[in-house]
C-alpha cells in the first residue's frame, strides 16, 4: 500500500509531461479520498487485523501479494506507454499499443484494479475489500469513458 502511494505521490508526478490542468474540486475530492482511505487501511491493519504467525506463508497472502505485484507492474508499464504516446509538441488522440493495451483499452486502470484486489486478498480485511470495490467502480467507469 505504502509503495503504491509513494509511487503515485512522489515519483509519478515527475514522470508525466505537461497535460491538461486538473480542476481544483477534482483534486480536492481525490485528496480527501486518499487521506480517508489511507487512514482506514493503516488503522485497520495496525490496530484491528489479527493474523496467525504463518500468515505470510498462507495461500491468501501469497496469491494476493502476487496479484498486487502483477497489478502494480501492469499499472507502471501502462503508465509508461501512455506517457510516451506523443512526441514533444504533438497533440491529438492516439491509441496506445503494447503491453496489456493489446487486451484491454484501459490497461492502466485494469492494472490498478488487479493491484487492489490482490491487496484485499493478501490483507483479508473488510476495509481492503471496500477499497478494492471503490477502485473497481471509480476506475471501471473511467475505463468505460476512455474506451468510448
């Protein structure tokens, strides 16, 4: 969870090229969602979740961690493809090719959805499942809009 947040907040902004400005209200809603979700995930994992000593060797954690890792890799690779669609100065819409874009039109969204369902499986908490479902609904609707 922390790795993804650090990537999105500290690394990704320096990788993207100049794009459309983000409306302040959209920024504010995203910030509030991230703060609230970060608190919920951190609090549930640090104060309420109880795991047996061998949890890290169990199937839920291993499969969930692999799902998270694969989703994160798809997400980062898809972001790389999207960042390099246009050459400097170019404008206009381009259809991304390569990676998971060969199978789904919103590969970046797909990767993040896989990532958070893997996280939910690894954690087995209600809060992580709620976050995965929120991600599915929010990014799923964005993926549908982008596909159209």
